[in-house]
């Protein structure tokens, strides 16, 4: 997409459109505005008992915006069951620009000094547009997601856009809404002044759980949920 820069991408998000590529080696970038959109309601986020235990044990160290480029590269890399991804070099460059502008953010998950998982996305007003996540260790990206939700709730965000819903995301409470409903919620979210850096960069798993989970899910998780 010749001449398409960081400000163009910001404008796309503000009107509810997001970019994707057909594959990592395809240089073209397409703009999508699907009839239905996936969101993860921040007040209905829930996790399994096993993941709650993993987060509380602080098995992984969490950092914020420490190695954004590496996280996007991790999301773009082939993995079992995901041999092809939609992140090409043009998308990597665009989001790196947004990160430099302080608009794109990453949550990193570490073990023994190695990056083992993480996620990244874009923040505008009170909306966070989740882009992708990856894991090289069990539950690493899920732990990163819990820390992201904690950060969004603490920072006053009101919309977490997941673009599409998957069985994986539905386990956390993700749902599908119509384009018109999404546009209404996006418009309201863009008028909110939220702060992605409202929390310290380092918080414990117990703190993340307390902030991420609504009161009804603080002490008891449904035994029917799986991680």
C-alpha cells in the first residue's frame, strides 16, 4: 500500500478499520471493515482456575514496551498450527512507527531472560485494539493477556477490540457484535481519556488478578472452564 503511513493507520483505527496481509511474504496490505467484530468486555473477563494459579505464582516475568519489535516478530513467526501469519514487513514497519509515537504497546513475558510470549496492540482514547499474541512456553500469552486486562481496567479503558472472535478468546469472555454496535462503542471509547501507563511497569501476578477480574470472579472460577 504505497504512501500509507502511521497517521493513515491511526485514522483507520479511529473509523473502525484495521489492516491485514494475506501472508508474511505478501507485500500487500488490505484494510478490513467486517460486518461483525470481536470484542472482549473488560467487565466480563474470566479465566480458568489453572491459569489463575499460574498468574499468581509469577512463573513468568512481565514487562511493558521493553522489546516491541521482538514481540511483533514473535507474533509473525510460524508456529505449530499457525504456519502462516498475516504480519508482513510493511505491517511490522507501520506498527513500529506507532510504537515510536507511543500509540502501539507490547506486553512481554520472560523466563530465565528469554522472551517466551507476549502480545501487542494499539491504544486510542479509551480503546485498545489487540493485534496478535504468541507463546513459546505454556500459557505465556495468556499470562500476558491477564496483565493487559489489568492495565486496561486500571487505566480507564472501556473497549478491547479483538477484531474477530475465536474459541480461544471466547474462553476469556470474548463476544461478537455487529458493525453498527461496534461503531457506537468505538465512538464512545475514543472520547475517553485513558492511560496505558497508569500502572507501574512491574506488578505481581496477584495484583494483576485483582485488577483484571471483576469482583464476581475474584475468588471463584467456574469448574467448567479450561485453560
